[in-house]
């Protein structure tokens, strides 16, 4: 009687995960760490940087420097909570896409009820961060719950879920600014630039799944743009730089202040040049490079905020 070869073990991590300390965790904890995307830290950086921009542009880096580490903790916790919610809602769709079918909820490694309990725990950490902010910033932060709750459904009803993600992921620019100063037009332009930035980098990210998304009926800006994806990303990035330039000029009315945006403009140009190769691996590399892009914008905001005339 012929023996049956054992089936290969089911992978715990999604293909775009990064090798990390998570691999050394006990087996029963690893799925929760992966559910929180601790093996994919880029998203936490992309949620954190707009918060830091807001603090920096409002000239809060000196007097209110402690907000930065608090926002870092909040970004990790709330990005994780958002991912858990997203995975619960998308578990059936995730099971149809090669890159996401092994996510803990989609694969059945974590039951839905336990995932919900984990999301509540993460939200509790976010609440601790919220209590460190002044009341106006607390109310602004709470308003983002609607955006977070609605995001997983956007890919079902619009070709531009990346725009909704932009509204959500850059909300921290408003919270960070209001945590330090009263609302101002520059704050809104900083936020709008962040939305355009997200449209660019998340279109790049969506290029990884464009074939599987088409088969599963998942909508995305990458599918909407098709062969024009590279040109679309260029337009989004150009819009981001223009909006940030206006914001900077409103804070510091000096044309030389706009030189602070030269590094990020060059970085965006590099991304667009490299996007001639739209393979999944290159798309992931370019997407991850936006962690550095966020740092460059933070440095620009810091330069403007610290030198502004009040």
C-alpha cells in the first residue's frame, strides 16, 4: 500500500511579513502578534508620522515633546486594533487572496470572538493615550472611529478605498496639531496632503494583489487606474507636495521655507522612477520606503514649526 506524503505545514505569516522577534514567541502567542501586524511595522509608522507632523508644524516639539512617544504607542495599538477589525470583516475576502489567506482570522487560527476581545484590549491601550491629550484633541481623535469602522467596507462599494484610508490614516495630523494649538488652515492642508500621499503609496501597495483582487471582486485604485497606475501615483504625490507647500507658507511666509520639501520631492521622484517595475516584490519595497518618506515630511514640518514667527 502506497504511503501518503504528509502535507506541508500551513504558513503562519503572510508573504509580505518581515522576519522578526515574533518568530521566537511561544506558538500560542504568535498568531495574535501577527494579527496585530507586529511583523509588518510599516503601517504603524504610516499612522504615527502624521501625528508627529501635526505636533511639529504647530511648534510643539519643544514644549510638548512628550506627545511624540505617546502618539507612537497609540499608533501601534490603534493600527493593530484597526487591523483586527479589518481582518474580522474581511475574513471571507482574505481567504480568496494569496497574500492574505493565511492571516490568523481568515485561516481560522484565531476565532472571531477571541479576535474581538483582542481588539477591545488594544482599544484600551489607545484610550490610555487619549487621556494624555487636551479635551479638544480627545474629541478630534474620537471622531476618527467612524472612519476606522467604515474602512473595511470601502473596497466593496468604491473603486477608491485608498481615499478612505487616506482620510483615516492621516487623521493624526489633525489630532497632533490640535493637541498643541488651535485649528488653523495650515493644519487642514497638512491633512489634505497626507491624504494625497496615502493615495499614492496605497495604490503602490494594491499593485501586489491586482490579479487576485480582480478574481475576488475587490475594488482598488490600482485596478481603477490600470495601466495608468504609475501616472496616477505621480499625480497624487505632486498634489501632496503642493498642498504641503501651501501649508508651510501659511505658517512661515518665506519662499525659502519651501526648500524643506526638496528631500521629499526627490524621494517621491525616486519612487515614481522605480515604479516602472510593478512586480509585487518591487511594489512592496516602494510601499515600505514610505516610512522614510514620513520621516522626511516630519523633518520638514519640524524645520518650519521651529522657525515660524509667532
